[in-house]
C-alpha cells in the first residue's frame, strides 16, 4: 500500500513539474527584449522600391519553439536596409544572441522573399498579411513576426 502511495505521489509531482514548464514557457518567450546593438543603421527604403518589398524594412519580433535547442525562444529581426537585390539584417535568437546577416532578395510566384545561409541551413523570411514569417531550415522553427516600434 505504501508503495502505491509513493508511486501516486511521484506521478503527481511529475505532473505538477510538467505543468509548470508549459505555463512558464510562454512567459519566458515574452520576456523583455534585448538591448539593441549600438551599430544599428536604419536606412529608409528608396521610394521607388515596390511597396511589397519595402514593407520588410523595420523591427520585428516573435516567439516560438525551436526544435534545435528544444526550448521556447524569442526572435528579433531588424531589416536595416533593403534594395531589390539584398537586405542588411540584424537577427537575435534568445539562445544565440545577435548576428549581422546579409540576405538575398528573390521573387517567387509573385511574392518577395529574403533568404540567407544561417548557422545550420537556409533561413527564409516571407510576408504573410501584416506579419513576416521567419522559417529556419531545415525545419528547426517557424515564427510569425510582428512589427515593433
């Protein structure tokens, strides 16, 4: 009988611990944003740039689960400068920190896309409605990013 109580107690403790992880994960993903790098240089897009492309310019944030590090993460993207050929980016991952990136601009099926080679594969950024979709390949994570001031 005592053995059954011990097993039941262990099960309840494990369930509470698991619940705490799932409740705490979203809170961790909404933590305060990182300090901006000192050398960010925001350059307004040329007025002749197509609107569907100039909308990528600015600061973006989002959160989600990164299967590569097996945890909930925050992600920030700064598109400092954009032309029809390339975009200058700053990316921040809550595990890896800030990185400066140079992305290539492409247009597929009438839609613009930014892509660059990350540490583990191609990363693609596309526009969906008023959000950007950041897709870290090969299947590490996909995060919807919303514009921030």
